[in-house]
């Protein structure tokens, strides 16, 4: 029997700390640090997250499209074996339903839901789950965000693989599957030409076409950082934050230069935002930087010698931009900052909690962010979702839940906000902070989500799977409603 305990895990590579509730087990468990992306080993007989992880040797072949069966759990509690093809979504073979065997490791039976901590009782809103099959190099907890392509397919980076999924009311089909040689910590990004970009841990930037094939040879850009997602501009140039610091540019043909586009001693371990020809991005030197992307070589438009763009500590959470083009940044000093485009600080607000996820912004000008806070006693942690007025930095509303919130919220066009917590619940509140409902999905939800046009939200879980819930919204709202701002994971200022 396993028991739930509280644990603080300190990464042996970068010393980043993770705190949460885990199940104690009698064996070691490999953990991938969400900050540096490196694998660490917890001591035996301590604790492990409530997931099952398979680690096998990496594939010997070059990255390629892989045709294998995957397991899709539908709302009817059956396991669906899907034989993917490279055809378009409308030409996919229909999945055949099979009964799960008694000893099947990936049983489709969902865990018994616990009583929701807020809102209306559970109505079994889960539409489907998608789990990568065992036999991939590794299955890791998901912190990134899926993208939606022009065919309304889900483009997901799951462990070492990229999937294109065709969602339906009670399940999804696999259009294609592409394997890389190492895990992909950041989100997939879809460029203006339709190319899909992912940055894997082996230091390669992959460009895929709509059929899941390599659009060109991978570009060597250096190891992927744990918090930084590649950014693509309106010229199909990709901007990478390498582990050595600074900024790397990859042009539309996949070429880069030996020298970084912008040399800087600090790592830009943050997902930035591109407005016009300027990249706004946080760094480990406590600054938000404004990098001119049109220059021959990168230059910071903000003067650090005059402390322009200075915050209180590292900036890892993704940058958001409000309707007045203010830069919103959550710093590791547990403070939220609003900066003008000239780098001046409009206001700063102590959060009274730790922001692991990123801020999102309603089109009416309310910043929404999830926090990890102190629980009812000194030995427990809880969560709080807050709304902050963009113009003043004043608190608009606050909603408390029983577990830390590391998930980046998602704002739908029905005026609802969706977010996950570390106890495995997905919640919905109104944009005014009124509680609506909670749904237990069985595994911690620390990822960012998106909305499907068929009225579903999709989040990633700590067991490396995707879960889809039925919702009222049909699309993302205006403003900066999700991580990276748009369904394609491109900054909305560029679309």
C-alpha cells in the first residue's frame, strides 16, 4: 500500500526545488527537473509522483515518423487501439475498440474521483484521455502546451515524441507520430508557413510539415532549457534560448551561424513574446530584456546600466502582453511586474505565493495567475487563483483551492477560466472569480491548456498523458488567453 506524503525535491543539477504531495514507494524513481530538464534520481524509499514511468534505451535510428499503435481511453472506459496513417484527418482509419486485458498496465479504468474542493459536483466531464504507449524512450510529466493546427488537430510534444491527434466527442485518432532522440520540454510552435517546430533535449531544432515528416534537416542549436519554448516570427525565423546563454536565430531555411545572434552571459530560460521586431524575454540576471530582432546582431533596447527592466529575481514564467502592450512578468521574488515598452515599471505587486505557471490576461484587462500558497497548517501547501487589474495592479478577486496551482490558466470565449492543480483536479471559474466546477482526472495537472472548437479543453498531466474535458467554451477568448497567447502557440501580435 502506498501513502501520500509531502516532499521537497531539490534538483541535483540546478538546485531548483519542487514541493508537493507524492506517494511513497519502495523503489527509485527518475524525475525530470522542470527548470533544467535534466533527469535526477530520488533516494530509494522516499517518494514518487503518482505516475508510472517507463524508461528504455533511446532509438538507434534517426528521428523519423513512427507507425505504432497507441492507447486512447474514451469516455466509455474502453481502450482503443489506433493504427495511425500519414493520410489527412478525413482519411484516417476508424479505431477499433478492444476490451482491456486484466493485466494490462495502462488500464483504462479511471481512478475514483475525490470530492471536488470547489464549485458544483463532478458531472464526469472527461471526454477522453490519450496515453503514449510504453516503449517510447521515456514518459515524463507534462509542463508544456499543445498547439492547434489549421486542420484543428492537436499537435502535442509528449516525452520524446510529437503527435498529431484528431479529436472527437469521445476519443481521438492519431494522424502521425514523430520520434526524436531526447525529450521535448517546451511546447510545439506552428509557424506562418504551417511548419511545426520542436526543440529536443539533444540540442536539435526539428521542423516538421503537416504530414509529420521532416521539412528539412534538424538544426543544431544546443540543449533545450526547461522553461523556454522556441518562438517563431512572421518571417518563419525561429528564436532559441540556448543553455549557454543569449539568443540563437534559425532562418527559414534552417540555417544558423556559429556565433549566437545575441551574446549574453545569462540564460534566457523563459518563454518570451515577440511584438513586431522586438523580443521581450526574462532572464536569470533578474532582468526583462527587449532584444531588437531586425538588427544584424542582437542588441538590448533597454539599458541595464540604468536598471531598465530590472525585477527582483530570476524570470522563468512566460511573458504575457496586455491590450495596451504592457509587458507582464512574474519573477521568482514572488512579485508580478507590469512594464511599459520602454522598460519602465508601471507597478509591481507582491503575490503572497509562488508563481510556477504563467500569467494570462482577459480582453477586459484582468491578469489571472495561479499560485502555490501556505496551507491550513505549516506542513501543507494549497493554491490560489487571483485576478489583478492590469492598469493598477490591484487585486480584483481570489479563489482558493486545496492544492498548489502550477498550471497556467486558460481563458475561454464563454467567460470561463480553466486551470489544474497538483492534486489532479481541473477547475472552472468565471472571469470574475466565481466558482463553477471541479473535475478529478487522477494525476497532477501542471501544464498549460488549450480549447478545441468542439467544446473541449485539453491539459497535460504528470503521468505524461493528455486529458480532454467537455466545457462551455468553443475557442480561446481575446486578450492573452493562454500560454504563448494563441492556439498555434504563436504570439497573437504576429497572426
